[in-house]
């Protein structure tokens, strides 16, 4: 993290606080794709192309085939949450604000 912050300072790029950066690093290690300026900083830090780091920078319009599957997952999760909420309310619990 120290080296990443140094690169950011050298390039006059604003980055998150050390605590937030630690959290983001964990997310990136677990598959979340970093946004800019972090993509560029990571590529510089490791002296690799983004693709070599496993960062897919394919524009969303070229990945449109993935959208129906994602929407189906979101729909199914919303249905499950709604069912849980109905059960919770039916059992007499007041909804949380």
C-alpha cells in the first residue's frame, strides 16, 4: 500500500485513505475490478498490462451478452428478499426503518 500511495502522490492522483485503501485492496484481491485511477496505479506498481493483472477493461457494450444473466440473478435475489420481508411482517414483527 505504501508504494501505491507513493505512485499516486508522484502522479498527483488522489487516492483513498490508508484504511479505505486496505479495504479496496481486499476487494480487488477477491475479484472486484478496480476503477481509475487505481487500475493505472496497479499496472504501474506491478509493471504489467491490465490484462496481465486479470483486470478486464472490456467496455460494457462489448459485454452486453452478460447482462441478461445478471438481471436474472438480481431478480431472483429481490424475490427472495421480498419473500423474507413478507414472512417477517406476517410473523408480527414491525419493519425496520
